[in-house]
C-alpha cells in the first residue's frame, strides 16, 4: 500500500516500510527503510534537521542552511554540493556535467511498471499465485531546471515477499542528444553507518563464496567487467547490522535483474551515513540519448528482513520463484537428468549414449542430456562453434531418429548449445569473420579457442534464433542447456561506429531479444542457463531460464560452499546440482556416493557420470537416492530453505514444506574429529504443538578397515515441534576411535546424514 500525504510517500509491504518525502518541493529525501511502522500524518521526527550548516560545505541556492552532502536522498546529481558517490553522470546538451533534477509530479497505480515490455529487458512480473497479487507502482518524475530532460524514479512494491524493485527512466525531450556515462538503477541512503557488507565472490569452479567485511569510511565496489554478471562478484549483495545472525537481526539485500557488467557501490560518508547504489557498470559505458528518445535502466531489487539472513533469503527465494522465472515454470517440478559431459566429454558414439540412457532409465532418471560435441566437426574444443548442424555420423543417424531411440527407452531428451560463440575454425567464421567481436587491425584475445558473436547486430541475433530454432523444430527436444563459455574482450562492433560505449549493454539487449524469441516459441522446453558453470548466475538469465548450472565444480566438499553461497540470494529451484564420478574431476577428491547425492539433492538433482561403470552397490544406492529425491522433490526444489549451521567443519541445512508438516535436514561434516563431542540437531520453522517423527535416512557407508559397504545406523524419534526447535535431538555418538557398533554414527571425512521429519 502506498499513501501520499503532506508530501510524504509511505509505502508498505507485509513486513517493511519505505518512507520518502518531497523536501522543499524539490529534493526526494529518504526518511526510513526497515521494519514496518504505522502510517501517521506527522513524520517530522524522521526529517534531517539543519541548524547552523556545516563549515565549508556547499549549501543549496534556495536554503543557506541546507547542504545536500548530509541528507539521505533517493537519487543525487553532480554539481549540487553532494560529494558522495553520485549515481548519474550525464552530459547535458551544453556539454556540461551539472544537472539539477527537481520534483515535478508522481503517479501511483496498481500492478507492475506499465512500461516493462518497452524496456527490452527482463523485469519482475506479476505472479501466477493469487496470494502474491498485491503489487503497486510509484513513478516519481523529476525535471531538470534548465533542459526538458526528465528522470523517473520508478518503484514497484511486492507486498507478500517484502521486495521493492526500482529503475530509472530518462526522457530526453531536447532537440539535441545527451550523453549518459553512468546511470544507476537505484540509490539508497541510510542514516547510520554501522554495517557489514557481504559479497559473493569467486572464479571458475569456485563461484559465490561469501565474504563479509566491516564497513568503515570509504567506498566499496562490487562489480563485473567481463561482459557477464560473472563468477567473480555476483550482483547480489547484503548489508547487515552487527546484531544480525542467520535468524535474527537487520539485514538488507540488493540485486540487479541484469546479466552483463554490473556495479554495486557502498559508501560510508564522513557524516556517518551509508549510500548504496546498483546498476549498469559505468566501465567503458557511454550512451548517446538522442532527442525525443528514452533510456531505461535494468531493474534493481531491494529487500529487508528483521529475521536475519535466512529471513532475507526467504524473501529473495519467494520473489525469484514467484516474480522472476517464466510463469509456466513457477512451482513446476523439474526432471532428474543424466548429462553425458563428465561421463564421456567429446568422446562418444550414439550407441554409447544409448547405453548410458538405458542404464539411467533403469535407475529412475527421467531425462538424458546430450552435452557438447554433437554438431559439425566438434570433437574437442578447438573448432566448430557457430555451425549448428548435427553430426549424424557421430550420433548414428538424424537427431530426430536418435531422440526417438532415447524416448523409446521411456526417458526425455535434452540438448546443449553455446549459441553466442564462434570458433575461427568454423564455416560460420569463414563466411562472416566480421560477426566475431574483435577490434579491426588488432589481434583478438581468445578464450577456450573461441570468440564471441556480435549480438549488438540484428543479423547475428537472427542467425542465432534461426539456428537454434531449426534444431529444436527438427526433433522432440524437451530441455536446452544454454552455455556461454568465455568473457568478452576487444569490445567493438562494426555496427556501432562512434558509439562503441554502447557495446556491452547492447550485447545484453541482443541476448535478451534472442532468448525472448526462442523461449516464447518453445514455452514447454525447460531451458537451463550455464556459463562455464555459474559465470552468469543472475536474475536476468532466470527471467528466461528457470534454472542454472550452479558450477562446473561437482566436488561435494566445494559444492557445499558454492550452493550455500548461492542460497543467500537464489532459491534451490534455480540451482542445478549433479552427482559425478570420483576421483572428482575438478579436485581429484574421493567422496562417497551418498554424500555426493546428499549435497546435490538440495537443488535440481542430476547425474553426470558414466552410470554404466558404477558397481552393483552404487547402482542400488543411486536407485534408492532417486526414489528418495522423487518423494521429496517438491521440498528440495520449492521448500523453505534455511541455513542452520555454517561452521568451518559443520554445515547444517533444512528445507521445510509450506504447510510446515514436512522437512528434511542435512548434516555435513567436513573432516572427522578424533573422539568428537556430541552433536545436537535443532530444527526451525515447524509447528510447535504438533508431534513429528524424525528418522535418519538409511545410507550406504564403508564400515571399518575392510572397506565393506554396510548400512548406516538408524535413529528415530517422536518429538513435539517445540522440543525439536528449541531443545533439539542429541544424536547417537560418532565413532570415537574405539569400537564400531551397529549404532555408532560413522561420519568420517566429508560425511553426511539426512533426517526426514514428518508430522504424525
Ligand atoms: C562448459 C559447461 C560444462 C559443459 C562444457 C561443454 O564448461 O559449464 O557443463 O557443458 O562447457 O563444453
């Protein structure tokens, strides 16, 4: 609900309030963002009060005591005496960088932003779920005091999940063009400075590890310049107060619905305030906005919870599941796949693939995914990207014929593509060398022996749409893995002439157009985004493709950190997670097949292993895993996820059903401790007055020195929800260097237990 009274806008969601005012008829002052407070007719207590002014600070032309440098604002402009980080660098028609945008008017309406479709970018949309329908938009218009240039601050409030989406629109009504060098989607000033900043950082096979830093004076930047949202710094960040734990305390979260170069900055000002902004990265960005044209920024996402980091993650998870992913995939269970990449890499024949598919089917797997190497002459990664013609010799016939053989086994079929790329050794490159991104006269930098296609050009986008579409029409493909395996360098397009500063953003606009056309034409195909694993794990991709290959790292001990880091901003339904072979291909580590499964089942489960080579015991274990996953699939993909413990040696997670009648807990121990202390598991989010049965999942373990596989100990309890949540269960003793009895809990290194919790 948004109320406008006495120049104050008070917007509230279910648990939060966002209060701003029009100050002196000109400036938009941020008064409060946080836990919900009541509406009143008098907000004076929240106004910034100016008394004597501040020493050598600059004051506004109309008020000799008002210095914009020490006011919480909603957006700020250069040349106004606000010397903090400014969200806008705009060269006006007179070539001057100063601009004064002051309040002009506002509109409030039901529903999401009316111009969402015109932005040519992904956006937060209405949910299919009626309960999530309460959505309202506020559009505040600011006008420059000299030129007919307007700046809209647009806010959409998603009531049920406590999320606010913001964007900025610039309208140039001048005859002349203006030049945008920086435009953030949102800026938020908060009146206190005591915060910790959490970022999610990494590299290939080491994505989204959480880093926390205490903020002191200065500016902190979290960004990407690789052309994609990147595995280096995810666009999702959090700010927490010192009191914030997983389940209690103040926590703010920010994200961007965008897949390219992003920028988030947090500044602690010398007046003890904090300024947060996020948007397109100004790195090599310059956009010429012609007369009578408009520019939309991507949408920024803001959320707050007083229920700690889990509370914040729940807001984000509901938001992504309800308002970001394609409507027809909302709440829809995803199939268990077998992917041949780590099983065969490029070295396969049609018969080998059918063998894998047949075995997979017998164990309960639902879809076979054919990864890289099925087209043109692609037998290693040195050639052929761009030539999307089926290698019929390799797969033993037409694609349609091959898919029919797979389907006849009673299993669905999915296919890998990397449509945004081109290899120099390819027919496409021979015909269109200029379609590759490189600077004329300079030698191009290569990544994985490939170049990026120039998606700023319409004819290139059309080629990609045609190539992918014709393959998808030629056979009953029910899933597509959309890969993108290199960063952008040599940013240049022959089509952009003197506007090369628009390259990075136009690349992403081209990508969005391609994905829109293809996903709309094949609404029933499940698209999974991938970029060397999780190099493009962002809300922009999730808008078109409801799940993402979380990381090329399938080692359970690394995955536990990667999936946990990802879970702060993204739901389990977005995270594809596969069981692979040991020694693991990324770390050469040996981890039991049960632990590999227990980590992978917290997400969209798959297998990426030559399943025909498993031992009989492993096959039985896998069949049982799959039937367990099917039983709890809805929980693992759409349940409420909570991080119960995130210690160096112990990670504990829980997923709970919406009605709180069912839950599953994972206990992960990194290394065995000699003569270890006792373990207690405490659940969250259950019904205190109900009785639950808590049961350990039976799993295969290697028992004792002889390496003989046996079954794990069995534990079962009947407990009230309040006991389970507040007192917990003392688990049976772990192996402590003496006897190994039937009921000894043998966890070992990288050991796991899973507990099923069901209301009686
Ligand atoms: C990337 C992906 C992998 C696999 C290979 C194929 O690395 O992340 O999952 O598809 O490409 O070349």
